[in-house]
C-alpha cells in the first residue's frame, strides 16, 4: 500500500508472482474491507493516505442485480470496433488514458499545485513511482518488465 498500488494491482501482482500458490490469493474486496476495518484505529491517517481516493469512509458496492446510471441505448463493450482493442486509432483510448494519468498524478500533486515548487528530483521520483506500477493491460506486469525483452530483440 505504501507504493500506492490499488487493491486490484496488488491482487494481480500476487497472482503473477505466485501463480501456483493458492495461499497467496486474495480478492480486492478483502483488501478494501481489511483496510477500512483497521483504519478505525490508530492507523487511520496513514492508511487513508495510501488509498488512491483518499476517502476515509467507504462507499458501499452496488447490490447484485441493481444497476445505477444506466445509459440509454448503450452499446455493449463486446460490440465495439476491433480498432478499439488494438489501440491503433487515436480517440478510442487517448482520452481515458489521460484521465487516468491525471488521477494518478493527483495522488502526489493536489489540484492547483505549482509544479515549479518541486525540484526535478521530486518530479523524477514521482515518474519512477508511476512507471513502477503494475498495469492491468499488461497482465499486471510493470512496463519495465515488458520493455526489456522488446529492447533485446
């Protein structure tokens, strides 16, 4: 949690590092529940800082069978164009990637932060932290783990 991985990233990395060890399996929900139960004690502020959203209270998950914010005439994701899967055409993914990156940066720099107040060393540290995060798109591998074999070709 100190590396600011999401519970889903933690679960993905555990499965990747220990594929044959069922004792190393846990669900993201279990991680969330343990954090919110523990955080009622002295660890509260430290744990809240580790959570990406920084919320002290948990929003309950939706109940099975109930959907909110239903989009009228919504097209199922399985019916999207093939270009969206391989990310060749800009626009199928650029916007969401930028929004996600902005959210990650907000963990380190709250909105309105003057980046001139930070040294190049500070900014490099944040870049290193962000680049060391496992990516769901890469099967929870880190980018450095995937680029190495590509550079050796």
